[in-house]
């Protein structure tokens, strides 16, 4: 299995060769040369697998035996997906399931992805990434300096996955004072010597643009061993594919049934994994893209126009992890949409990279979106407050603001005869202020995380300036 760039001007490489790097040298994102296919008999064999066996089966199709031997991959997967790591389950759920489902009513479920150490779905992939990084770096005798950007959850998930890992330093950029207090405390309270937090004066897109600029400075990247953990990293997307299969098997009895997934979307990585699962043969009906007030993706799926709005026009909302205008992973889907024509992707993104937009209707591609199962909708603060209240009143379940956005759009797009799984983004404890506003009381919080906001915090505040970030990184490695 080799991996190619969406922009077509970088050599095909192995999984290990792309693991640490993030963006391809030509500025594109890596995808498999072709998607492995799971047949009906494959799905039947996978149906009763536990999470570890399922993850190993899927990842084995994406990683060559010559690259990471099967026994080593099995060890990494077994080390990652353990009940004691994903222990923050809701009452009545079994941590051994790793991603248990929670039935709200007939054919409507939450897929619980937020049981890991940082209470967010990002842990599902990041814990694997940490173990893969440590394995590959040890094998090569190398070190890496991770440079990432977060709107809230990626950062803490990355830092908890990488803290104390040999050969790894983490430099994480976040928008200054635009995360929840809990999210900021999870990151900034870490005192590990290999963790560095940078609060950027601006919004998430400013932080993400700095990471991309550093990644595109090939000389600096090579000299300073820069790696990436954002969802531009293929290994993260690959890991997320697994829970789509697990969720599908949990709510179906046979492979003739289809399932829809509603996904709160910011950087498009989570729902992109669903697209890839569908391309690999998982019987998915709809992929429901749910946005908040930053509804660039909703506009695209409704009109065919992709129009990032820039940092000045990005709203700061009560679902802050989705406060993103320019969705990095969206390029992976468009690569498939245009028939894997890298020259077309380069043409479209030349406009985006210059601060503009593109319209796929002009290329006659808008009609193809339906064939991939995508539909969309948006939510706002009033909607999510109402959904949080209604979900507690009707089902006795408290959900966070991002999951509320997903549930709101899921209900609009739902076919009651088809199971709908809403991907849970985070546990509500991460967004306590919003939950108190909606319900009048604080959400339940794991005992181990009580008082986290009161711990000493360590971070640097910087301008949204790539040279300042580069200088800080060099000074601390």
C-alpha cells in the first residue's frame, strides 16, 4: 500500500514514510493509491469482532507487512485500545466496547467516542498515533518535533497521547482565550518537559495557517524534524475509520442494512473518515455534515460553492471546536469527487490558497455529491441550547454543545426507517458553562478531573506570526 498526494506532485510513499510528516511536499494531503475493499464476506467475518480485532483488521489493509510487521501492529493496537484508557463511559455502558452506542429511541443512537483521557473523540485516533510515533521513531533512531493547531480538543488529545513519549516534543498552537476553560486547563496544566503550549492572538484558522506555512517551508521542516498530528495526518483519519465499522455492526443485524451517520464538523477529518469507510465498502446511506454558525461546509453541500471566510469572519461560538472556516481535510474528499484528478485539485486550491473560493457547479460536479451520500445542515447557539434541554428532558441524557449540533441536523435529515448514529464529540464536562446555561446545573465530571481549572498553567502568548513560532520552536529543542 502506497500513499499519494492530492496534488499529484509528490512521490508515492509507505505508511511509515508519511506518518510523521503531515502535509505532502507539494502541499497536498496523503491518501491511499486505492482504497482497500471489504466484501460482504469480509463484513460478516468482522461483525462480531471486538474493537482491537476490528482495528487490526482494518489497519492491516492500510499498512504493509513489510512496513510495520503484523505482530508489531497487533502489539500497538492492543496497547492502544484498552478499557482502562477509555474508561469514562456513561452509566450502563461497558468500557471494553471502547465506542459503545447509546440508544435514544428506535433507530436513533449516540456513538460514544468521548470516553478517553481528554473526554473527546480525538482520543480515539490520537492514542494510536502516540504509540505509532514512538514505535517508528525508535525503529529509525530519530526524534520529531510535533507542531499542531487546535480549536480545543485536538491539542489536549495530542498532548495526553505524546506526554513522556521518547523522541517526541509537542508544540501546540491554540486561539488565545477562545477555548472553554476546561479545554484550556487540560492543555496548559500539563507540566511535562516535552509539551509546549502557544496561545496565538487570533482564531483557529490563524494557528492552522502557521502550521501549514511551517510545513511548506521544506528546509526548516527538515532541519528541525517537524511532524504533524492535526487531522491532516493520514494515520489519524485511518484510525477514525474503525469506529464507523464498529458503530455500523452495533446497530445492524446483517450487511444488507444501511446506516446513516451525523457528524459535527469543523476540519472535516471526522466525517472524511466516514467517507473513506464508505469507499471501502461499509454500507452507509447518508453522511450528515453538521456545522455551527461557521457554516462554510453547509454552504458547499447545499450550493457547490466552497468559500472560506477568513479569520475576521469566523464566529466564536458555544461549540468552539467547530469554529473553523477553512477545513483542511475537505481536500481529501474533493480529490475523490473530481475523479482523483490532481491537476483539478491544484486548480481549485490555488483559488482557496489565494484567499478565494471555488464553485464545483461550473465543473459539472455538484450532482456527484449525492452519490457519495453527503447532506448537511447548520446549527446556532439557540438551537444547541434547545437540543441540550430536550435531550435531557426526553432521554435523560446530557450532551455537549457540538454533539447537540450533530443531533439537531440529524433529526432534520433523518429517515426513521434507517438507523442514525450521531457521533458524540465530547463529554459535556468539557463545556460546563454552556451546559449550565442550557440546564441550570453543571454536568457530571469524572472525579479524576475535578478542579483541573485551578491547577498551575504553563503557556506562551504570541502574535499570529510564523517567524515568532519558528524562533520559539528552535529555542526549545
